[in-house]
């Protein structure tokens, strides 16, 4: 590897077809050693298929998968040193918690006693020691989740695969588990590949995220990149809330693009590869990077009319109409109320943009 | 909920249900009662007695019934065991073998003994044994029983297996179990209620069969149903009612067992 | 369901894909050898020449079918007329089985409906109660029925003692006894499929009908019945088919006058009067009728599934 960091899982031109249907279209990506990597996308985007291909439950139609330099796509699952935390945990219902956790070790040839000892350590790691003799059905959802984690970690896999492991938990428990998972990942130093459709979860936990849609990878980057510099419409729309503006690019010079909104307003923003002068494209502006005032106060400022204020707990969301049929959503933190004025519906307001807030999108 | 506002329930349906259960159980109850009759006549009730139960084991016909019972139970045990093994193997292929060309065909073949009228099956089996030159006797009964027990063993096993998600085997294989180990350590224990259910049903079906056995048995080889039939043809006797009551009790015990086994859900 | 459920989950589970043909081998072996091949053999036998003490002579002939359908006089040289004896037996069997089916439907439908509308907790128990008798030896059940219905049996004793009748009802050895016997033998087959259909029925549709001014009986006829029709048809087939070829009920309850197909076939293979090719031919006619019925049924079910 030319990279200084070692690559744990290297997916090269992987294609998956079911008959005529292509579930995965030529994906290539390298997942680094010790990284918390997330595959993020909506239902049916191919993220679980990719995970199952790494685990060995789906064969690879075309392409190759390497695990620490070893080609694995033809190995059956029981010969791959990766373990999975399944979406519904798939805990063996006829075995106790300890038997579940020691199963993998026994299958690898560990003695029963050794397997039990190691299982005990794992249960300690997930704080379930007192439930060791129970059957999975006697545990709560959160506890079952921890058993599944302990079971998958017990054989010390080189890579841990997690298939929406938190989706069955309620919101509070999910938040707690997110932090705990991240913590365990750091403690064990094992590479985690995490599949989720929850963008907030992905942003919270991941070192890097691959956003997927329709069997294709849309963007790969760390959470900040993905959120602040989405590459295309899909990513901008899927991750967080955003204002998508129809613009035509008038000119590009010195790495800056001048864009014209449908109402005639002009904005400048950083130019992007693949967007040329004359193109009709979209501009993404995150609502929290806008602020309202009754006078233009920023370099980029648009005049409009306040339509509605919506209270959403931590924030207030204000919808502003600007000429040309464009709506803006502006988000003001509730703690800023003292500094930033809340304008009544019907009043004229200026939508001000922080420098660098507007991002040009490829298609 | 009052009858006026309840659109679900129909007056009279409850009554008919009880009529239905009455018709189903009345003959069995009556025979059970009369099996305890002290009288040698089946028409007069002369008080409670166990004499006909004693007669079954020690009376003039006891030798015949003992031999028939041994045949019946040994055939049922062997046929049900083999049918269960064959059915488990077939269910694994059909439920866990993906989609393949001969899948529907195999399912059709397995359910064939259920679709073909029993008397036709009996004729066909008899003709077959005759054509290949098998002497009719214990073995021919056994072979026929294995075949028609397969669908009865198969259905509960398949139903059970369909209820077990394949993530269990995947989890096992993910944890370094081979396919065979995943089957033995995970799938088989989870399927056990279905397998036991299937075995018990096959056992009862084999024990109960009259028509096919009657055709393929040789002279001198009897099972309980053929022995009972032969006896009934010469007139109903109280000892037959005692045997019937014992077989009835056995069937009910086994079906009840099967019911409770199939209800234990070890996947939860 | 998220992620690959739409894709990875759409294929049937295939953990043991590589072994599937080996796993199917034992069942194929047994069922082809002991069920399928014998049925084919039976077809061949029906075209062979009879041997007098049972068995066949390997000489092809249409004699069995000819005997079934045509009467050529005592010496076989009269001009052929339609032979009514066996057609009558078949017709009687159809008629008896049909009446038993109707009887089962009349009792079975309300029972199935009633069970399906019980609280979920007790439903399984009701179903269990209905199925127990099915698992009791059919011979024992038929004998019990005969015992109960006898001229001097408990039922007549009871009716006479209550003064409802003066002379015993003579039921045994009548068509009614056969119908009751068949009904009793196969009633659970009527109840179970109807029960399964009613259980899936969405009772909000009944409420909607009532809301739109339908009476309860109109609702049953116009809304419930069409919705559960596949179950009703399945129940009727499951009762009719085994009734048609039944042997024990007609033999024990019907007596000589009420001969049905089952007894006709059995007679050909027992004792010295037997005629194997003729028995095989009669069995083929029965099998053909049943298979045609099952095919019509399968088409019906497919159509019902296609237009839910």
C-alpha cells in the first residue's frame, strides 16, 4: 500500500447483480485500519449488500475484496476473520448468553474452558456479567444488543461488521449505545464497518462515511466534509436540512463562480470541478449558516418576506420568500434570540449568508 | 359487546359449533363408556367393569392382538423415524436451498400421497409389489408406510423451518461454524419442535392406517387396524371397544403432545 | 426494514444450496419408487389380461375398460350396450360424497367462523378440539359411529326412553348412515381451511357493510362469503375427494346395497373373485376424476390469488 495508514478492507470494482437487477454498481473503496467507517444511505441503496459481501453471505458478481492484503471474496463466511452484529442480533435462542458468546471461539477450536473465560471477559466489557446464564429471550432489547456485540467481538475479528445494530432500540438507548460503541471501538482498536440509514447516527459516530444511493457511492469523506461540502444533490439533500436553490452559472473566474437565482439575485461562491459557466445547477445552503436582519449585513444578502416562524425546540426555523418563487429556511438557535431578531410574518427581511456557506452541487 | 352492535358474531353459529363438537365426540365417548361394560352383550349395560380390558390381554384373542400390536408399533416406530429423517432432509433442501427448477416438482412429489385417494394408493402399491415380485408381509407394509408418512412428517417440519430466519445460520457461519456445524448446532435444535411434531403425526398416521395395510399385508400378518377390522366383520364385541378405547387414548395423548411441542417457541 | 432487505432478502434462503440435490435424494427415491412408479404400473395393469386367481397375464387388452363401460351379454357376443352397474356405483359415490360435503359445509362453516372470531388466546384450543378426532383411528371412529347408530344402539335407546320415538330409527345400512360416516370422517378438513380464510378476513369490511345499511345476513352473503370463498372451496375439495374413494364408511355403515367405489375396487383384489385389471381400471377412473377436480381447484386458487 502506498498509503501510510494500512488498508483493512479494500473493495475493488465490486459489482452485485441479482438477475437483471444491479444492486451494486462497481464500487471501489478502501477502509483503513482502526477506523470507524460507516456506509450510509436510504433503504435499498446497496449498503447492506456490500456489508454482506464483505462478511461472505453474498457472492461478488464482479470485482474483488481484500482483507489486509488477502483476497477473500471466494472464501466462505466461516473462513473470514470478520464478525457481524446482525440487525436483529440473531442470538441463538436455545443457548445461554455465555454459550452464545463462546460459540465463535469454540468453532475456532478453543477449548470449552478457554472459550468460557474469554466470554466472561467480553461480557464484562459490555457490562452483562450478571446475565451470563440467561437465555436471550430473558433480556431487554438493549441487553440483547450488547450480547450480540460481545459475541461478535469475542473471537477478536480483524474487522467488525455492524448491520443497523441500533435500529431496533428506542431513541434514548440508541444515543447511549452510539457513544458506547464508539468507545468500545477505540478501546479494542478493531476496524468497525457500520451500516445505517440514520444520517445523524453516521455523523456522530464515524471517522469516515461513504454515502450510497441506488447502488453507487455518492461521496466518501469525514463527517465534516460530507456535511459542509456535499458533492451532489443527493448528498446535500440526504444529510441534514438544506436550502436547494436553482441557479445558472454566469461566469467563473479566479476559482469563484457567479450564479444567478431565478429571481435575478446574484451570488458568488467557490467554483467546483465539473460545473462550467452557463450550467443550470443547484446551490446548497445550510439553514443554520443563514441569518436574518432588517438591513443587509453580509456580502451575500437577499431581500424577502417572512412567511412563518416554526418553533422546533432548540431552534426557530423561519421561512422567507424571495422574489422569483424561491423559499429560504433560516435556522436561528434559541439561545441566540437575544442577539438575532425574530421577525414577524409579513415583514420584509434580509437573508444573509455567512462567507463560504453556499456550495455548488454537481447535478 | 352487545349483539346489536356486534357485526362479527352470528346467532346460531355458537350452537352449530357445539353441535359439530357433539357429533365429533359423541361416538367416541359412547364407545369409551361401553368399553367398561360388565356385560358380554354390547346392547345391555350391566355396570362398570374392567373385564374386557383384561380380556384383551388374556382372553382367547389376546395372542392375535398381541402380535398385531407388536407389528403395528414396530412398523409405526420405524416408518415414522425414517419418514422424519427423509422429511427433514427434504425440508432443508426446499426451505434452505434457494430457488431451483425441481423445487416445485419436489414439493408436488412429497404431497402426492395426500392428493391420490388412499384406495388408489393401496391398489398401486399392491400392484407394484406384485410386479417386482416382493412377497407380501411385514416388509411391504413397512415400505408403504414410510412412503405415505413422508408428507405428514414433512408439513410441520417445513412450517417450523420457514419460521426460523436464515440469519441464525449466517450468524453461526460468521462465527466460524461450517455449514454442517451450523446445521447441527443451530438449525437442528431450533427445528426440534417441528421435527418432534412431524414424527408424532407420522407415527399416528402409520398406526392408524387400514386401507393400504389391508392391501399390502400378506396372509397371516396383521396390524391392529386390520385385526380389529377382521374382528368387527364378525360382529361388534366388547373387547374391540376396550382396544379401541386404548388406541383412542394413545392417539389423544400423542396429538396433545404434538400440539404442545409445536407451541413451544424456542426462537423467542 | 432498511438496507439490503429489499435486495438480499428477496431471494429465498439458500444456506444449503450446494447440498440441496443430495438432501432431496432420499425423498425422491422413496416417493418415486413407492408412489409414482406404482401409479404408472397401475395404469399398465389396467390394460392387461386378468388371471383368475388374482394377478395378471402380460397380454395387452382393453377388456377391463370394456367391462367397466359396456355390456356385451353373458357370452360377450351381443351388440355392446352401456353397462350401468359400475357407472351407477360411481354415480352413487359422487352423490354420497356430495351430500356428505354439503352436510360438512352446513356444520363446518359456522364452526370455522365461530372459532375464527374467538379471542386469539383461545382460538388454538378450539382448533385443537376440532382436530383431535381426526387423529383418532378412522376405523375406530367408523366402528364407534356404527355402534352409536345401531338399531339397538345407545342413540335409539336414548330416543325411545325419552319417548320421542316408539320404534328404533333404522339408520345403519342406509345411505344416510354412509353420509353421516363420511361427514364424521372428514369434517375437520372442512373446518380448517375455512377457519384459515376467516381468520385472515378483515372484519372492518363487515363493519363497513353494516355502516352502509347492510343487514348481518346480507353482509355474510355479499361480503364475508366472497372473501373466504377460496377456503370454502378448499374445504369442499378436501372433504369430497377422500369421501369419493372412501372404503370404511360405506363398508361398515352402508352394507351391500350402498356399495361405493372403494368397496368395488377392494373387492377386485381380495379373495378369488378378484379381477386385477378391472380393479386397476376402476382405480384409474377414480384417480382421473380426482386429478381433474384438483386441477380445477388449483386453477381456482391461482385465480383467487391473482385477484385479491
